[in-house]
C-alpha cells in the first residue's frame, strides 16, 4: 500500500497533486499578518522548528506580499467554516499558504506542515546534506471532529518536574491534542501549592508511590506550565480528586478526616480507603480555599474534582458532597468536570462527565451533561500492551495499538450519540511510571491513535492506513527523544 502522506491525525480533506513541490531554501521567508501577535508567535514557532535542521535563516515578517518563495500564515476571521481549530493549507511550487479563522487553527496547520517534511526536520542541528526540504504540492482542508482531545498525566503517584511536563506538552502538540488534564492530588501526593493551606504541599507533597521524595509545583511553576501549554493552544485542566483519594491531604490536615487516628503517609497503590469528612463544614471551607486559589491561576474554563472510587460514603452523602462542590466550582467561575461516578448527583448542564469504567456515565446524558470518553479498556495508557510489558497495569485488560484506535466514540455507549460526546481523553496513571522515558513508552504509539480518533472524521479513519503512517513516525520520535513500544501490529522501519 503506497501512502500519499503520513500525517497523523489524518486530515478531513487531502488533495495532493502527485507532482511538484515547494522547496524551503536559504531564500525562504515566513510571512504573517501585520498587527497579530499570535500569528507572529506561530510564525516564530514554525521558524524555530525549521531553522536548526535546515540551517536556513527563515526570517519572519509582517508583509502583504505572500508570493515568491514565502510561507504565508494568515488569520481570516471571516472563514467561519474552519471553526476554532480548522485550517486550509495550499502548497504550490512557488509558495505555501496556511489560513485559519482562529490562531489555534493556524497552530494546528503548522503541525501538519511539519509532518509533511522529512523526519530529519526534528533534528536539533543542521543536517542540510539530507535535504532538499520539500513540501508536496496540494491542498489540505481540515478541522477536528471533537472539541475535547485530551491527555491526562498523573503527577500525584509519581511526581514530574516542570521541564518533564513541558516535554510531554510538546509531544501532545505535534498530534493536535488540545487538553492536558493534570491529576494533581491523590492518596500518595499533593502537587500544587495552596497558600491558604501551606501544609498541603509541604506535608502532602513529600511522598509518592514507593517512598520517593515526591515534590510539588509552586503557583508560579504551575502558571509556567499553563503558559507553555497556552502557547501551544492546549488547555490545562487541573484535577483535585475528592472526596476520596485524599490521604495526602489528610496527612496535612487530619482534622478533615472522620477517623479517630491521624492518617499515615501512604506510598502504596491500593484505592478506596480515604475520604474527606463530608458532614463537617470545615471540609467545605477547605474545598473552597483550594478551588478559589486554583481557579485564580487557571485561565481555562474547567476544574476537575475527581469523584471516583469512593467506597466509604453512602450514596446520599456522596451525592450531597458533589452537589456542594459543584456549587463552589461554579461560584469561582469554572465548569466542573468529574469522573463518571459524579453522575449519582444532580448535575448542572455545564458539568462534564468523564466516562472510564462502564456505562453509568450514560445516565448523566439524560440529565443534559456531555461526556468525555476515556474507556479504560481502550485508552488508559497505563495498561500493558502484552502480559510481558515491563511497566503498566492490566486490571482493565491488555491494550494494544489497534484497541486504542479501532472504536467509535459516537457508538461506544448505548443511548449516547455524537452530540452527547464532547471528546476523548487518554489518561496515563503513574503507579508504575517513574520518569518521562517510561511515560513515553506507554503513551507512544497509542497516544497518536487516540489523537486521530478525536480529530479525524470517522469516514477518514482506516486501521491499515494508520498503521503504515504510524510506522513512518518512528524516525521523528528518535530525533525528538520520544521512547516508544515497537508494537508487532505496526510495520516499523528496520
């Protein structure tokens, strides 16, 4: 099977000419809209990708002249058909024109342009002898199927530094992922500074699975992560898991526990044993402090409150807690997101429900909520590929690349259609994941599969095409320092 391109996610419409190309040379310029700081930044981002490998200067300027060896990046608000993240890319032998109605679309189009070039473009040093640097002539018109295309990184079980999170963000951006869900608290660690409750980070942040040193982000460090993601048009959604998965918080503030004895620091991986004392007003003052401070440093519209695997509360106590927390989140100007168990409570239509283990999330749809689909048996990136995978878990089964790719979110749950689904998300829980190299190994090549699932129209997706396109990305990953699993389902280059 001969492929006309190796773009992931596969675009909605691709018409490559089959002959002719645009060559990036020492004379090539990048032209952006005058007066648009975002277009200028995206132009510099593109130049920053291309300069090291090509050795070309690639100046970026605001110029109306887009002819004669230029790559023109244009924002046209009047082209509403492209939506928030769509783009149109036209390549001819003498110029490249990339247009979008919003800056996010322009950035997504740059990732497509990047993937049309040889993998060596990812090199951090000049490899001009491997040129020419050519883009095939043709037209691509593209926009996403789902608005939410997410990846979750659990930094609570094992802590990841700001630099590591930034590296993960760069990998997400390449595949048009637009949500980074940060799991910031759990039984094993609390990872965000709350100035009104300083012991959360000082005490709760001092542990992790296996007894390591843990760690936490200051609010300035968290803001740095958020800014970095924003520059790549990725929304950070912070999660503070409650009322369960709270042992790290309770070690810092034991009075929030209903237990008679102060909780001990926990470094294991069992779940379901901890909970906030939902009958105490002090608990809601604590929740308000945390949500207020987190909302103030999170520019995105969402806050995730967890709500999963609570085994110590009655149905009524749990529902009452979620409803009060939903009110607190709303009061601080954010939309609540929760794992599918929150569907036991009376939810507002603005709340999002994240499915992960079964079909109970479908009940929330009947009350007007929309779903994020994260079925563990399909897209939990911490599941092993095979029984012999050295890291990962297998409680939801083994998840090979095709398992992650070959399903349809609009037909996955009975009674849930495409309009009920806001998108998909691939969580990476880190009970067994100690560093970024291990995280990459579990995420790649399954994360690009989920990215295509969320972006591409169902009619454009095809497993045989995908596995061949995926194989062509391995040289790119080598240059980017992305570790990956060489699945036998993919015909990797030798």
